[in-house]
């Protein structure tokens, strides 16, 4: 009687290759430590970056039914002035009823590193009317860009 292996050689090789690939993949998730157990240069650099600054107030008024309204808001100025950033713009209400706005001004470094966020509330803008808004964000970091998120609600 001859004993036949239950698995073919090719299946064994594929299984072994899969286990090796899984081991390599999990080694990449080790949290940035080097082989000597010390933090790698990339994890050390990330740990020394300046923390983001956040100044978002408790939301004011509104019915809770918010609509994205970025197209209603324009930024006329976003520039560093000493140890802070001065941001200003205009809100134009295209609706047939009075609207309130919450404008979240983010200062970004690069494409997605948020360095500061500040909420600006515009209580009520009459139908078809425009109103100016402005804010100051305390950070002296240079090379940032302004990005808005805007919510509109019935005033």
C-alpha cells in the first residue's frame, strides 16, 4: 500500500508563500520601531511636529438641519499678520428666507495637515443679501493655506 500525500506540492508552496507574505505585511505594522527596539527616524519626526491648534465653539442657534453651503462664502483675505492669521470674507444668501451660517476656517500645511481650525458664526443673512465676516487665528506658523467648511441653516 502506497501512502499518497493529502496535498499536492504546489498547494504546499502556495500556503508557505502566503504565510511568508502575511509575516512581511504584519512586520510593516510594527508602529515605526526599528530592529533595535528604538523609535525609527520617521516615528521620531512625527512625534516632534507641532500639534494642531483647535478653537471651535459650541454651535449656536439653528434648527439642526444644516446644508453644505461652501458656494455661499468667499474668502477675500487669508494672510499671516505677526503671530496670528487674519481671515476675512463675504457670505451671500441665495435663499428666499433668512439664513444663518457656520464657517469653519481651517489652516492647512500641505494638502491635509490641519494646523488650526476656528468657527465663525454669522447669525442671520437676509434673503439675497451679503454680509462680511472675519476672524483671527492665533498661530505664527507660516506657509499655511485657508480651507473652509460651511453649514447653512434657517435663521
